[in-house]
């Protein structure tokens, strides 16, 4: 505490990472009366292209707090329904968004990031690109961030929004767990002219005999993703495998399944293909904050893409942390933030891990899954039973 700031509350913040969590955190911090500055290693438009990503109603509610929800909805399309089938074509169940809530929106990951960065910039948030975080020094009354270009920045607090391999997380806890491989390799992208009919705002998910396939069609454009079980992760092999070989492996995986997987894959081009990536999560991060430094988004609670909640949880945590910093000095704010968030996010991470096991099921387990899933979905996957995820809001 100093004479110029008798409340001890933060007035300035360094935000490391300009993906999803970073811009939302910056807008929320600014709304809380704290001046943010976002530092991002990649130039605008040069980050991950990514395949389609969905933002659920709870994520949109968080974005509404900072006035960024409309831009995201305009960049995507409404997909309020999910239909789940087996590789034989049997419908296992369907899930509809809760009435009265914003419908789930689907858009390219790059478009989501660009929309959030644009909203933040329009609100006056400062961005510095080409800045890769290396380390931080907590002086006791401020934090000094160090970047790989030998420059520094100083503020009252530092917020790590730098993803599942967070350098900020390693900085505050060198013993922090590494991401856990789920046993699945993820693919995705967009394809035009597939000939698959418009799905009318519905995502179709297929538990195939050898892999998992998802697709949604708007007009002539198909958004798709696939999860291919690979027991042992060899990062070098994943990186060195080219587009043609991955396409051949995916065609083989879906060759005996009902549905349009092969029809979609036939129209995928290298330009519309998101690079293969291992699906990973971090079930439990012991240390979310230290001194004047805190983590949000995948840096603190990385769930695998199977949750459909990664971006939404990041937006929620960004708003909640800013709300706590608005009302409390940093140490107390960080404690309150973690207390309000940890149980919820780890519950969702665990649920996604169970979904991953279903996607990677062997032949016997797959038959059992297909037999029991209709009962399970009818009993436990109703909109009312999922309200704890999707109807969640933060009272600013």
C-alpha cells in the first residue's frame, strides 16, 4: 500500500496473452476502473487459424458484461441443437439449448479471437504485439514483466492468459503440472461445396467405429472436426505428418461409418485444414496466483475441446477476476476469485475427460456405450440437468 493508493487496490494491469481470455480480461479490468495493457506474441491475424469453435450461452453472458457478445454473434451462426449418433446411423440422443438463453454460436477460432481483440481495441484497450513473456519480478508493490526482446513492462498486477502451456504458470510455480494427453488427436476446419444439406443450426456428432466426427452446415459451408484415437503421443510424428497422410488416415477411420464424413473430407483443402493437434487438458492446477500474479483461462483451468466450454470458461473467469479486483486488494481478490471458480471449472474438466474416454472406446466398450447412451441422455442430459453449466451468470 502507498500514499497515492490508500485502498491498496490495483489500478494498472499487465495482461499476458491476446487470445480469448486476454481481451475479455482487459475489457473487464477497464470496466472495473483498472488500466490494462495486453501483450501478445503473435501479430493480429497470424495466430491459430483453428477449426470451428462454439461459444455457449454462459460464455456469451460473460461477454455481455463487457459489451463483446454482439460482435461474436455477428461473426458466427446460431447452432442451438446437437444430435448424437452412432457409426451405424442410430440416433443416440439430442440436446437443445435452454429456452430463454442465448443460443450457442459457432465460428472459426480465429474469427473469435479477432472479434474480441477488435472489441477491446474499440474500448480503448492498449495492445502490444510481438511480445513473448519470459518471466516476471514481483517487487511487493508492483510486477515487472520481462519479454524475449529484452523489454519490460510494469503494473500493479499481472494476469496470465497465455494458454495451456502458460509461461506465467511456470513462473509462479515451477512444479506446475504439464498438460495431460487425452489419447485423441484433433483435426478440423471448413470445407465448401460438400453437397451436405444445411443442418439448420444443428451440430451432428457421430461416435464412429474408429473415430469421432462432428459437422454443421450453413448454406454451402461445412464446419467439421474429428477426433482420432492414438494411444501413444509422438509430437514429432504428429508435426511431421502431412496433410495428404492425415486425410488418408481419416478416410480409413470413417470408411465404414454412416454419415457424411467421407463426403466432407473429400472437399477439405490444405488451406481450410486446421493442423493436427493432440487433445489435452490440465485437470488440476494447484497454484492459481502468487503475490501480484494470477492465472485465468487455459493457464489456470484447461479443459479439452470435448467440453465445448473452453472459451466460455475463459470469458467467465476473466470477468470474475476483474470483478474481484474491482472490490478488493490483489491478494484478497485472487483468493476470492479462485474460491468462486475452481469447483465449477474442475467439474467441467472432469466431464470432458469422461467424454474423451467414450470417443476413444474400443469395439466392446463402443457397443456398450451405444446401448446405454440413449438412456443416459434422456435421463441426465436434459436442458434442465445441464442448466448448471449453461445458465450460469456473473453478477457484476
